[in-house]
C-alpha cells in the first residue's frame, strides 16, 4: 500500500531502535559501575535483599572492629595486672623474710616494711593510672556497682558479669539451703579428765603434731595444748559447754568446707579408753571432714566452697563470700542486694541486642580493695600491711600478713586468667566467626548486585549490533515513502 501520512514500518523501526539504545545504555552503565543493580528499576527485589545484606555487612564489619578494640583493652589491662602480680610476689618474699626473726635484726624488718609500703603504694598508683584511650581500667570504673548489701550476711562480692537487658538494676537473692561446717570430732569425758595416759596424733590441713597427756589431765588442759599448736595443725579445740569440763570437748578444723578435715588418733601404748565420735552419741571415728555451704542464688543452685558460693550463668556470674554466721545457719530467710550498674559492656555483634553484648566486671586493684580476707572475725585488705596498720610486720603479724597477701595474689591471678579466657574464648572466637560471616554475606551480596562482566560484554556486543541494524532499518523505512513519487511521474 502506498501511504505517506503514516509510516508504520518507520515507527516499528524507531521502537526497536529505542529498545536497543536503552539496552545498550544499561550494558554500558553496568560495565562502567561494575554493578548489575544501579537503581531500583534494574531489579526491585534484588535491590531490597542486597541493601539488607549491605546493612549486615556494615554491622558485622563494625562488630569485628569492636572485638579487636575489646581485645586491645583486655590485653592492656592484663599487662598492668602483670606488674601488680610482680609487686605482690616481691612483697611475699619480704614477708617470708621478716618472719625469720631468729636470723634478721629489727632494722632489717623495718627496712622490709619500708619496701612493702613502697610496693603497696605502687600498686595503688597503677590502679589509679592504668588507662586505655582515656578509659580507666583498674580503679573500679569497670566494676559493677552494688547497693543494699547486708554486711552481717555477706562479707564480700565479686561480680564477673551481668545481663541487665531492659532493666536498670538486677536483684540478687541468696538463701542458704545447707550450712557450712568444719570437720569436728567429739570426746566424751564424764569425769572432766582423761581416764588414762595417751599420746595423740593431731592432724589437720596445716600439718600433724603429737601430744602426750598423763592420766587425769583435765579437758581444759587438753584444749589449751591443742590450741597451742593450732597454727601448725589447723585444728582447734574447745569444751562442749563453756567451762563445763564434764560435758566433753570438740576437736574442730579451723576452716570450713569439704577441703578441711580433722584427725585425732591415739598412737603407741595407753589410751585404751580414749575414743572420739562424730557427735555426742554418734559413731566412733578418728577423722571427719567439713562441709561446703549450699545456697540458692536467684533460683539457681550455686557452687559452694567453704563459706563462699559461686554462680556462673549467662545472666549472672558472681562470687559471694558469706559471713560465718549466715553460712552456718539455715534460716529460710534469704539475704538480698542489688546490682545497679557498672561493668564493661562490649558490643560484639551486628545487632544491638542483649544476646550480642557481653559484660565483664574488672574490680579495682587498689590496696584498699585487694586481698579481702577474714582473720579472727575481722576483714582485712592489702593496705593493712602498711606501717601503722593492723598487719604491719613491725607488729609481728607476719602470719596474718601472709594470709592477706596470699588472697591478693590469688585474686590478681584469677582476674588475669579470667580476662585471658575472655579474650581467647570470647573475643577471638567472636572475631573469627564474624570474619567467616562477613565473607559469606559479602559473597551473597556480590552475586546479587555486582556485574558479571562476561555476560554483560556479550550483551553489549548484541546491543551494539542491534542498534546498528536498527539504525539501518530505520533509514530504509524512512526512504520507502520516496517510492510514491514514481506513481506521480
């Protein structure tokens, strides 16, 4: 048909040429940017998924950085604690040296005391100055804050980790369900004295001693003799009912718990009537062990050790030293206190949720906070070893000073170990797992959004050919109208 007002073949050629040009433009854009999806129209569903993956990639990348920063904080803290440990060990040697009063003079003890004073001041100085990028590490800024502790029931609390969730504080309830006990043996003597001569072997956690008594020795004298060597045996003695010698006497281990024991047995000749029992009217025995306290902490059974309990759950990790009075009585009434804040909180995951955060408490190592030990029903810390204080070497209290010092050394060692375990088992493993996740998610995002250059190059060639062909066809379609002129000749 010879029409000139409407050139349908030209319109068809234009339409296909426009499509070829748009396709060519798309291929050029993808090859230029390296992305298959440059705008929502390229792949709406793919854009949504890839943007979510990109968000996860950013979060995981920052979580990896957070883990590495946390590892640096922990490593720095552990380095400062290593110096504190060295100072404590040097104090230990000075205390042991000062106990050798038969071999050193008073002047030497005074010199040792001066060294101890200097070392204790250095420990407190480290506590006050240890920092990381302005973050104080060992002055108590990173330990958990408590309130409402009843000192009559709780002698000390060391909180390792708490999950607050959406709560501003966490309540802690401790109820003793089984009392702590010492190792105990009972000796009955209706006459208030030993019925025959006997040689006894007294053994406890600290060692063994033998004591010989003649027939008729009053129980009060036996008690006094056993208590004289209590520092070398770990066994004390006392009359059952105050001054009433006819009521019998007790042999007790100094410490509480299953690690403490008392052993009293006769050796050699004599003592045919001597016999100790598990309790008045109980079974005959020569040895008895103590018992650890058992307690329920926030509804969970805690692990007992002497008069101390420990709980390690995802929600709460804590060590609690109970007072002797509270740990040795089952009253049915719990003691409570609150954890109101504090601690070092590390964001280790890409999402800000409690499950992806880890808290850890780093207590102060100042001399007034380190080495808490109960000695003769009084609580002492490392600063009690300084001149003029209760456990100063100048007062001849080397044994008490050694107890406090041993506790301080243990506390620092345990803290270093706990920080090391946190760095190795939590931070490093978290960083490695996040790296794996980052690799896989990045690969997935790349498959959705990145350009496949091999495929796009082939498509570019096709688009170029189609564009050239379309241009040629359009030119041909436009020239067909010229053929009408031949009809007019």
